[in-house]
C-alpha cells in the first residue's frame, strides 16, 4: 500500500500508483531553479481554472433566468451542462488507449446520482452570492472527505492538523456568512426557502465527494477519467429524467432554449473540458496541495469580484471582515490538504469538475483505493504525458 504521507500533498513514488488511462503523471514535481518559470505559469493556470468555476455560475444563472420559472429551469440547465460536458470529453475518451473493462464494482456506476442536487448551486448563488455558495459546497465536500477518512480508519482524533484545518474552514465560512441575513431581501422574506436551498448546496458538496469515489474506481476499471465522466453524465441524465418529466408535464414549465444562447452553452461545455484537462496535467507540475490551493485562490478571488460587482446577486462590497474570513478558509484548506487522505485532495475542489454547478464531480488524480474493497484488476505501468 502506498504511503501518501511521505510528501505533503504529493504521492511518494511513481511505482506505487496506478495510471488512469495514461493521463496522470504520478510523481513529485521538480523543485529545481529551472522549473520556477513553469511552476509559476502552472500556478496562474490553476488559478484561472478556479476562476472559471465561479464564472460558470454567472453563465448558468443567466441561462436559468430565460424562463418565467428560473428556479425550475435551473434543473434543465443543470442537465444540459452535464450533456455538453460529456460531449466535450468524447475526443479525449476516444484517444485513450487503455482497455475498456467491465466495472468490477457496480456501485461505481452510480456516481451520477450523487449530483442530482447540484442545481441548488445556481439557486444558492442567486440568493446569497457566488462566494458563500461555493464555500457552503466546499464545507460539504470537506465534511464528507473527513467522514470517509474517519470511517476507513485513515484519520483519528490524534490527527490534529487535518481536524484543526477543518475547524478553521468552518470558522471562516461562518464569518463570511454573518452578514447574509441582513444583506439580502429574499433571505429575510423567505427564510425557509433559503434554508432549503442552502441545505441543498451543502448536500451537493457531500454528493460530489461520494461521486469522486465512484468515478475514481470507475476510471480504473474502464480505462480513464474521461470515460468515467461520460458514463457519470449519462447516469445523471437518466436519473434526473423523472424529475424533468414532472417539471415539464405536471408543473407545465418547459425548457427555455434559444439559438442566441448557443455561445453561452458552448462556453459551459468548453469550461468542463478545460477543467477536466487541466486536472490531468497540473497535479504533475505543481503537486496536489499546490494545485488545490491555487484553484481555491482562483475561486475565492473571482467570486469576490463577482459579488462586489453584483453580477449574480445583490452587490456585496469586499470588506475587511470578508477578507479575513477568506484568509481563514485558505489557511484551513491548506492545513486540511497538507495531510492528504487517500481520497485526492483535489476532490474538495473541484468537482469535473468540482465546484461546478453541473453534475460533474472532480475525479481523484489517482485511483481511489479502498482497503475494504477488492482492487479492480486494472494493470499497467505509470505513464508520463
């Protein structure tokens, strides 16, 4: 069994890890002076990946608003994003040379069902802004990761750094959310509806972590994360079809789609491909923890700009209190991920596509290997891109 604590945020050696479809480089990054320029460029790249997640919320919010019932239309938009994200990954899946095997664990096919509540992200961002929406989902992601680690015996009460980091994140999110009740009319007028939506955002974070576990196993079995994402999207569409049918036939709310929105729909698909492709490269260049934190920084910075400009919800000025709360979240996330669990530290961030408002979750950058479950039987030497 590989020792994932030997290097903070990085796997210890290539030979101890399996490759998933020949797209992940399982090695610690070179820290020599010659790599400084490359690492700086990759850090900026990772920050842009995080920023793309927050910007995608703006797009999906606009697309949902095309209907007279934007709350219900957001479910259609969520399903369409899943479809376009899967289509964007078809070229990568078709070029993967790894053999396609029958899944050894049938539960790994159910990852798409874990993201059916992700449409709540679009609603949550309209109620409380992009930043709190993303932070609540982050809280769900970290909570489930911590629960899985404790259940599998990978973390105990003596693992102070990871637990302390989680508590710091909770404190930062609480400080950031302190002004919500006073700053938004909908929160004051419809507290119950707001509570249900925000609970859905948190649950979507829990689901994304479970989806990452399912997709990690599935990617080992069928030959790569791109194929796993496509199957995950298909399960999401099939699992959500009864809800869509109820919205369409019983509630009488059709899917609002116009040709003039094609550029926005195209951007959602490209964003999914950009996110998935970036996660296939960046961990090998920066290491898992550095990639995680760079993407986190991109999300926090871009969501602050979006909220200050009022591009999704009511404008929220960037105050000292909000800045300090983000520092707490960033520091806590760094502590949490610097002592990584066997579930990839990228899982809390990123969901294919993490904190996307689409039904993709982030695939682990190395296969999830549950000691209580039999190995998949996939073989092959680690390959470099």
